[in-house]
């Protein structure tokens, strides 16, 4: 590479015009999008609250105070207490750690599998591609609930395995998107140049193709987090998610739904926080899509 | 076209074969069996049970005999519901889920499509913002929050409907609204997005220049192309919605098939799991075929590919 590259450094610097990279452009556009800024801000705030908040409370998520069960929201317990007299606010914040954590980690798992799978399939083309995509089609036709449940039973009820299981069923769409992108990218001249220089397919995929895919991948990842969080909440609803006395937003909502007739706060607070998070993620994802000008990830 | 359909239908066979094989062996490798949950079965009884259901045979023989029955449309006996076959369970519960799913689908189409069209036609007005906001709420408020809230408001406070059950015509209202609302939200977003994309194209400008009315532009010119993303979404969605929703059926106590998807897996009811997977997968593959056919019909350009 060094021998072929033109002597850029010797060119006179054009100091007056600062360069506008794709990323600084996108960042500029994103900041101009009020909804996306709102979404990003809310997510940041929630994350900080969930991580830091519990340290500043003298309640813990599993400390029971049976004499004070089902206390309505008030000055002692801002969001009330549950059937064991546990502080709801602290439980929501702890649950947020799990729900947001699962959302992030499971998305990363799905992302890694989907990107690598899609890139290989798209780059290889021909029979390999047809075979790999056929396999994705087959997995698409499976009812994922059954498989997540079987995976959870098979792997045991452990938080780490929870996001492995969720990630294992959520990577399919990512693989399809990446494959489509790679297919159109690989016909471009810079890939031809890389191939002419004798680079290995592996190097071409990881060094030349993947960086160009970041836009759609980031956008789709932002939109995958909500569906992962929904799946986690669904598993919590089934009782297959995190186990008591720990909580996630899914299990809190489930408990709240059981008791909402008398104790509305148990459903309303975790439910609205969960919805607010999904809303923010959607705003941020839509904003990123417009900012990065991604068309492939459009529904 | 007919050749295309026939070829795709033939492709269904290997796909289903792989799915059956995958599921069959996957359920077996999960620890525990259909009889482990029952309290303290003596070893002799367990042995008899296993012998009765052929579980003492080597796995490959069980697999072959299962395939043999499956080809004849026989899903085998359920392990958990004694004296009932998987066919009977599906026959008893699928109609309930079909009815609920059909109603919810109706709600989704009646609400989602018009709102999406309206939002696209009145882009960037308060009407558009209202529709978009409603759509976002539908996506961000999960069914297990919306369902209990609807049951609380309309069932307990207002007493318009029963909170749960599936006996009277009234009982259909809350579950189908809850389930339909989510899909309506997605449909609305997709319809709006698809239409807006088409409305930017040159042939729409031509139609405008010729003085066609806005109604005519949307319904006569834009809608056909704008519906493509909606159709792609609807195919798999219909398969999912018709086979039942675990959450809705649990919240409203509906004896549908959706709950079996969860309980069969937790019970390790081997035959029921495979039976349900086959049912769902067949429906998905068939619906995807329908989607492809409809897409070609909507977009004549595809006919050349």
C-alpha cells in the first residue's frame, strides 16, 4: 500500500475549509433532529439513573418490609411498595439494569452473528450464498417462542445465557440486510482494487466491506434493541427470564398486571418506563436512519 | 406464474423436512422428558410409559416412525394430555385462535390502512403527527401492558365487558382490540412510509400536472406501489396472528393455540412441539409464497425476473 499511495503529506494544506466527513455530517444532522436528541437524552438519563441510582437509596431490591406492603406512592417510597414491602423505585432501577443490559448485550450477540454471517454469504455469492440464505429462510419459518424456551431450558436460567438465547434468534434480519449491502458493495471498484492487490477474502470482508456497512448496521441495531427488550419482557412474563428476588422490567410488569385492580402503581410505573424506553429507542433509531441516510434498513 | 407457484410449493417439502428433523432432535436433546414433571413416578411405571409411547426405542427408529406417521398427516399422540392426539388438540384449539386472529387482523386493517393513507396524504400536518404518534404508542406499549389496562378500564371500572373468558360475542372485543392495535400501528407506519416513497416519484408529478385530484392520485396511482412494504409485512404477520398469541390468551383466559406453543415446550411434550412447529412453518412458507405472488401482481416490473 505504501508504495502505491500518492504523497498526500506534501500537498499544500487547505487550512480554511475543515473537512466534513460522513460521520460529522451525520452527527450534525442528528443533533438537528429534536426527537432523536430527546430519545438519546432520555436513554442516557435512564441508563445513568439505573446504574447510579440504587447506590443513593437506602433501600435494596430484595429488602422486605412486610408491615409496609402495598404502600401507595408517598414520601417514604416515591413509587410505592410491592407485596413484600419492597421499594418499587429501587426495584425498577435494578430491573432497568437487567432490561437495558440484556437489550444491549443480546443485540451485540445478534449483531455479531448477523453481520459476519451476512457478510460471508453476500461476499461468497453463488452456491454458498444460496445455501446460507436458505438456512436463514428455514430459521425464519420457525416459531421463535418455542426455540427461545427450549434454549432457556437447555442452557439453564442464567442471565448471560438469556442474552445468548435471545441473540441467537434475533440475528436473522441483520444477516439479510448485511448480505444485501455486501452484494451491492462488492461490485464497486475499490473492492476490485483490493482483490487485484491479492488480499484475502477475509481481509476484504473485515477491512474493506464492513466499515462501509456501519451505517445500516448501527441503524438496524438501534431498532433491534426494542424488539430484544420486548422479547426479554415476554420471557419475564412467562417466568423464564430473571428469577426472583431479582427483577427486570418484564417481571415487574407481569407482577403489576396481576395486582393492578387494587394497586395500580405496580403496573403503571414499570409499564410507562418501559414504553418510554422503547419510544426513545425508536426516535433515536429513526433519527440515525435519516442522519446516516440509510435506505436498506427501512422496515 | 403457475409454474412458479408449483415450483415454490415443491420447495416446501425439503424445507419442512429440515424443520421437522431439526425440531425433533432439538426437543430430544433438551434435558428432562414429558414424564419428569409428574410427581414421583415409580421406575416400573416410567418404564411402561416409555414403552407405551415408544420412547424406549433407539432415537433414529423413533424418528423414522414419526416421519412415517407425519407423511400420512398424523402428528401422533400427545405425551402430556393422555388419550388425546396432537391432531385433536390442534383441531380443538386452532379455531379459537383463528377467530381471534381474524378479528384482530380486521381491526388492524380497518384502523391501520386508512390512518396510514391519511397520514401520508396530509403529510406534516397535525393529522399526520396525530396518526404517527398513535402508531408509535401502539409499537411502544406492549400487549402485556395494553391488555391489562384495557381489561381494567373496560372490564372492571366501566363493566362493559367481561375481563376474561371466551363464551359470549362480547368476549371477543377486548382481546381482538389489544392484539389488533399492535398490528394496526405497524400497518399504519408501513402504509405511510410506502406511500410517501411512491408519492415522490416522477409519475405522480405527471399525474399532478395533469390535474388529477389528490384522492385519485393516491388511490389510482400511488397505492398500488405504496403497499409493497405492507404486503411483505402482512405475510409472516398473518401466520403469526392466526396461530395465536400466548400473551393475549393468557391475559384474557382464552382456550387458544397460542398458549400451547409455550406449554408444550415447557412440558417437553415432544409430539406437540413438533406438530405446532410444522403447522406454523407451513403457514409461514405458504404466506411468503402468497406475498411473492401479490408483489408480482402489484408491481408488474417483477414479472420479468
